C-alpha cells in the first residue's frame, strides 16, 4: 500500500480544472498538463473536488534515466528514507 505522502507524478487534477496535475509528496502542485502541454497554474484556494487518480502512460526509457519521474514510480517509506539519507552531504568541521 502506498501512502499519500509518497505519491509522486501525474494524477488527474483533483480540482477538475486541468486534465492532469503533478503531485509531489501527495500534495498538488502548480504544474499542470492539458493535451500533453505542460504549464503552471496556481493551486486553487478551495478544497479539491475529487480524488486524484494516477495517470498511466507509456514511457520510452532512455537508458533508464527517465524512469524515476515516470509518474508510475512509487517508493516504500524505507526506500524513500534510504534515498534521502544517501543524498545528504555531511560536511565536517575540522
């Protein structure tokens, strides 16, 4: 089961304004898409009208580089924490 906090990618627009809206950490962002064209539109101040649903689409992999943002990739909590921990650069004062 994927928790809402880990939802990342293209979903149906929960506000019903656009075809799709990018969700990051389970929260709608201003990045939207209509007929394949991406744009920015402010997040409405009203509550979402519907539940965001993941949008399945075909992805042409280019050596696997683009797969992390495919919209269908989700992480378990353990994977997300591991990835976050490995990306932190620790600088020591000496």
